[in-house]
C-alpha cells in the first residue's frame, strides 16, 4: 500500500514537472514596436554620445533596418525582399525549419541589434541593453529564443558582409579636405572650433537605391561675386539682414524657435575659459527617424509595418546624404558667416553654429525633402502630427499638418539660423523630393 502511494506520488510529481515545463516552452515571446523603439532609441543615444557626423549616422540607421526588414519580408506576404533592389544585396540565408519554428519578429530585432552593435563605438552601452533583453527572452521561452537568436545572428553576418563592401572603411584613410586656396569662393573652416571639413569623400560610398551619387545633381550655386548688384551678394545680405532682425526679436521669436528646433548639429562647440567642449545633439536623419516613430505610433502600426516604414525612410535619408555631399564637395561653396565676417561685419554671428562642411546645398533641406516624400508615400499626405523628437534636448513640441510642411520648415530654418543661402535651401529641398520620389518608384517593397 505504501509502495503504491509512493508510485502515485512520483507520477504526480512527474506530471506536474511535465506540465510546468510544457507551459514554459509554449509561452510565446511577443515582440512589439515598443521593443524596436527601445533598441533604436538606445542606438540613437549612443550615436549622440559618440558624435557621429550626419552622413555616418545615416549609415548607422539604415543597415540594421535592412537586416530586420529582410527577415520580415520572408515571413510576411505583404512585403518583398530588397535583395536585387538595393545595390549588391543578395538574399539572406534560408531558415532551416528542421531546427524548429522561427519567431521572425524576434529574429529581426536580434539581427537589428547585432548589426547596430558593429556600427557604433560604445558597443558596451548597447550590449548591456541586449543582454538584459536576452535574459528576459530566454526565461520566457528558451527554445524559441535560441532558434531566433541563431538565425538572427546568421542574417546579421550576411548583412554585415554586404555592408563592409560599401567603401566606408576605405574612406577612413582617404586624404583630408584641402583648405588653402586662392579661390575666394572656396569653403573655409568656421568658428569657434574651425573644424576640418566632414566626410569630403562621402560621395564615393555605395548608394542604396539611387543609381549614383550624381544622379540628382542640382543646378550649380549662384556665381560667386562680391559686387553689390550681383544675385550672390544679395543673398549674402539677406542672410545678414535676417540674422540681425531675428536677434533683435529675441529668443522668443518664431524664427529662433524654428532654427533651434531643426538645428540637429552634433558638432556644436562651447567655449568656457580655456576649455572647449561639444554639446551633443541629434542628427537630421535621426530627427526624421523620430518622426517615423511618431507616425507609426499614431497609426497603431504593428511590428512588421513599423520595420517597413523605418527601413524605407532610412534608405531615402541615407541616399539623400550621398547625393547632397556629392554636390557639397563639387561646388565647395563658402559659408555666409565667413563672408559676412570678412567683408561686412567682423563681429556678426549666426543664430546657429555653422556646421563644418561646404554650404551648397543645404543638407537638412535635401534630407528633409527625401524623408518627407518617403513618409508621405507610406502614411499619406495631410498627415497631422506633433513632433516631440527634441523634447529630451530641451525644445518644445512643434505641430505640423503634413510631412512636407515639416520639411519646408526644416529647410527655411537654415536661413533663420544664418548658416545657408536661400538657393541652397530651395534647391536642396527640391533635390531631396526628387530623390525621394525616385526611391518610392524604384523600390517595390509592398506586394
């Protein structure tokens, strides 16, 4: 009798252990857009800490999105792979179903994290977040996590191999921009840090969608002239006049608020006695990726649709930087601040600190035009949103009735800030829109 009771007790314990283990194994790991935002916000935070230039930041934003999207595209019949559509991108490895059932969203997020880790300097900051997520996922469902992790890492290696052939590494050893020249129209370093020109060879990097860096080559800038009757000099005086008027209105003026909101300059130097240090800000591309997040949340986009929106927009932004930088170092146009200090008012300072690269065209204008065009294609025109991207940098929310309205304000902010001529702004935003339209038409991401 006692033996029988013991046997039944052992059966009961075994059954309980079996039920508990089954419950653990069958608990699904649910990945939401918030998980994606958590990791991408951390990457953006690290980019600001590491002070990446705007073009390099756009590269950091794009490759991880492609890695995540390619996994989603295999399992979501709504989307097409980008292999064969992006230059030199081949199909990702096929998942072997013999290994089990794949959680594609989990694998996509793991691939995103892994590719991101290889693009930043402060890897430890992302590894800390990654490990905390891994710990949660492994405890939730060890088998499902293991399968997704192995495949996510395999895809990440595939994307990194493709990424490493884009000529970025070779560009790190190319010669610096030559400053000294007898040409008075040529760009010169600007105060207060007088930094070297940023990424003078960026046009050599492999584009994602556009055919070449020069495909959307804009019309040349106005002919340089200090003749007071020339169109160029009139634009110079306009920058000087608007700057003075804006300063007189004070910090509460509409113009200053707009200029500060769209500053997005990671190179702002602050002098204090004998010390000079940099204040850290978001880049133009990261600002627009913040707007993607706002739009995706407003439309209650699921994980897959969020990845799609972020991938398409980041590709348009990355190619916009390549297109813009191609012209910047072709025209090598001097900044308004330099000419105003030399020929008009040696004490004049722009509202915003002038970024360290040539003037034409306006980078923020090109990028904003491209991003707004991609976003309009995804979410539609007349999409009203409240842009809270800059709250963490001490700037209030600004509201817009459409992505194009936001792009136009980002563009005009550059003349309010005193860092661009009008033509660089107007030509730049149109250049971006033309490029964005091309991206929309060429990429066949939706089935």
